[in-house]
């Protein structure tokens, strides 16, 4: 169908969301740019190589209980009625400036006081719990027979030297950084953040102080910050007017990015030129998706660079960014495309939807009157131009294609799409 025919007919055939996403991801090639970064700057980055431990952790045998370090053989046969009696060895001072206590060698027939986590003294091979002992002068009575290694943590109990910790592609979390530091790793070879060019379009758009007929540009800002939250680097450029030459220049000058995303101009109106320009430069392989709100999204490719053309209405723009731009960014940057967290809630009002269309209902959540469950109330049943219906929502409920709406009282999963992942 020609562009003129499409304008006259509108979107009669719409690609299912899963199929559209699959076609887009086939056009995205994971980049191979890497850089070595300090652990302090590595949170959220994807590893570009397998990481192994450079040393044992904790690195020494340690007491797993408060009590006394002993030689296990000295406790054989010990019981409440017949305790083993051991000499209490005293800790000694080092000559270092900090004057810290150092446990002496544990010889046969001796015991040394230790605390949970402290280094096991030389000669000791077990720790008797303090509850199973009694100090009497310079001796300690032991009321429990121990096996060798009992109540002792090995030097490699946490991590062993040479142990494989993370594979390439693993997205580093704060706990991972702590573990890496503990094993002597201070830098990580990671993939660079995927580079996303964000191009807002529309002759009516201004950055601030709009006159009558003008609209403040918000989509580009929103999408740029979503890109950063998802682990990418956004290049947020100035507004491009509805002019084919200007749009062509803007797209061609950003093809060195991993993904190009435009906002506005993706529908079939007279001023919707973006998809035409992309189709002339390369290929538009999806135009119109079975999704509401926001079906006039377009997906394409120019010179091996994926192009995501988001609708201009703010709600439609956000929903399509989550559904298509996010997985494309994740694939480009070797990042896991993990699902957003959800919370179970009871729907307070009916949510209508069309069969065959995946519907995203924005909801606010609050505790029920009895405080025992969560309730979800739609912020708006329809309309893709009301930005506040997203900004003031706590998440959205997805109505799948095979459902014809959701009834009030239904148990639903509220998806927290603004989670930082």
C-alpha cells in the first residue's frame, strides 16, 4: 500500500506486539565496544568477560562461634559429667603500632579464647562454643566432644581462589561489586553503554514558554531519561521540524548510534513524514501495531541501524518506548531484558479492550479499607495524549490480546514499568 493509500485507509492491518518486537530485534546487532572501568563506576554495566576470584575469601580459617579454639583430640570423651580440662593460653601483644592481640599457638592440652570471625590460631582445628565451657582460674572445662573442623570456617568458605564468579553478559549489581572487591578485583571489563540517538520531531514543539498553538517538547526528555535508566547513553538533540530534508539529515547524521529513536511523525497524517523518510533511506518493516494506546508506531532499519519511530502522543510514546525501544537497547548493549516487577491487586473498575489488541491500562494503587489487599484504580480508560495519566500512575495493567477487557473485582498484576532496570 502506498503512503497516500495508507493515509486514506488508516491502519487496517496491525502487527501483533510480539511479532513486531521480534522483527525489530532481528535488526539490532549487539555492539562489541568494551572498556575497563573501576568497580565504583561499574554498577549496572554488562561484563564483557568471565570474572574469576584472585584469592580465597575470607583468606584464613576462622572461628564460626564465640568460644575456645582447641585441638579436637583434646575433647574426645568430654561431657557434662566428665569435662576435658585444658590450660587457658593468653593472647600476646605484637610490637606493631596498633598493639593488636594475636592468639598464640595452640599446643596439646591448651585452649585459646576466640570470637566469631576471628582467625583460628595455629595448632587449633576446632572451636568449642562458649556455652559448652566454664573458665576456672587459668583453666577451662569443656563439656562437649568435638570433631576436627567443627565450628570452623575454612579459608575458602566464601570464595575459592580461581573460582568462576560471573560470565560475560552478567549485569553487575551492588552486591556483585562488593564480592569482586573482596576477591581482589578492582576493575571490570564491561561493554560500553549502548548509544541511543533521541530525535524529537514536530513543527509545533518548543522547549519552553509556548505560545498559542505551540506545545512543550516532553517526549524526547522522557525517552532520554528512560534510556539512561535502562542502561544506555542518550544523545538528546534539538527538535526537528516536519520537513523531509531536515528529518533525513537528522537520521543520517545519527546512524553511528546503536539505535535511532524518533518521537512524533509516525502516524498517517499529512505532517507525519518520519516513516516516509526512513522508508526512503532504508526500510520500514512494521507500521501499526495491535497495541492501545499507541498503535501508530513504526519500526525500521537504515544502513544496519535500527530505527524506532514512536508516536507523538505522550502516553503512546512511553508505552511504545517500553515495548520496543527498551528490548532493542538491551540487545544492543548485551544487557538482560528482565521483566518489570509486578504487584497483585484487585481492580476497582472495569477496563474495556478490543479483542486482538494488547491494552495498557494505567492505574493507581492503594490499600483497601481493611488494609489486607491492594486495589488498582484506572487513571483513565482511554486517551493517549494525557501525560498525567502515566506520570500520576503507579503502574499499568496489561490486557492481553485474547481478552475482551477486565471486570471490576478481577485480580490483576500491576507492572511497575518505571523500575530502574
